[in-house]
């Protein structure tokens, strides 16, 4: 039995600021992530990328990050309902991944939503 939801899960704009490999000796990089659900994969991609863009904008307001470059980076799937699902089973992924010049998005079948996506980007100081 499939449970479908007509509500939007609160934004899980996890600013996962995991330090990535610097581009040069003086450059620092950060990975940011946005996770959202949707009634279908396309809508979940759109919402997770909007959440990611919010995270990028917030990061660029920090001192030294205003001119940071943005590149797509694959991030791990982040379940929205961690009390129900702590990880995403391999057979739940909705292939193919969606990649643009700014974001790498992975999607899967959600517990309460038809689709959930996590979008990731790496910002590097210039």
C-alpha cells in the first residue's frame, strides 16, 4: 500500500557544510545540500534545487564567499523521515540522476511522498 501526501515536508535545507578538497593552497571549498519531496520526481528535483539555491545564497552571504564558484557534486541521499528510514535502499532510487552546471541531484521513492531528492553543489572561494 502506498501512502501519498498532499503536504510539503518542511524544508530540510541542510547546509551540510562539509569541507571539501581546496582548489589551491589559499582556496577553501564547502559542499551544500538541499533535500525536498514532491508528488513526482520532476517536482522533487525542482524543490530540492530551489532549496539548494537558498543554501548557496546563504553561503555566499558569509564573509569571503560572495564570489565563490559553484559546481555540481554528488551528495548522499538524506531521508526526510529519519525515524522511519535512516538510509535509502538501493532499489528505491529513481534513476537516472539529474545533473546541471550547478547541481547534482539524486532521487528516490519516499516513505510518505512519491519522490524525494537531494541536490548538491560545491562552492569554492576564488
